[in-house]
C-alpha cells in the first residue's frame, strides 16, 4: 500500500502520464484506481485539514480562517470592484493567491491540466497543498 500511494505524488510531481509510472511502483491501473477511490472518498481533503490547522496554530493564528482570497481569474467582479471602483487596481494581499499558485505550480501535473474531469483535478490540487503544508510544518533536523 505504501508503494502504491507513493506513485500518486510521483505522478503529481513529475506530471507524467499514469501509463508511464516507473516499474518501481505497482501497476499504473491499480495506482490510478486507488487515487480515484481516495479522491471520491474525500481522503485528500481530510489529509490536508490537519496540517492546515496545525500550520495556522504554529503561526499563532486562529485554527479556522476568517477570510478568503479569490483570484480575479476565478471570479469576475462584473465591472465594479471594492467601494464601487472601476478599472484595474492592485488589491491588498493579492500576493497570497499568487504565492499559492507558485507553490502548487511546482507540481507539473497541475500545470499541464491533463485531468478530464474536475474531481481528479481538485483532488490533485488538494494533495499538492497537503504536501506543501506537511513540508512547512516539518521541523528541520
């Protein structure tokens, strides 16, 4: 099972096709089937939840976030921005979403957009975020 689950981050990190999974891992069909099964069960969301809360507490912040940042590409404002503003203006804390895109962009699978349906794409993004959070919360040796 450990080798099987090791194949998922490998595909995520390298961006290779499932069929090109090295022979060090179980068969690609088995690895893909388990990835899809875990994605449908919400396992990656649960995996990301605990490190996110721990990371926030480690930074001396509330465990649950009180605000969200949405990129302009994800949600259009319909022409009116903050306090009736028109046209382009740099918004405060926009760097937060850009930083997230840079960090998750290191996973080539996300940069390529190869997923045919939204569910595996979302699961891949959440898994990438969980890996980033686990690395951030790990103490240096």
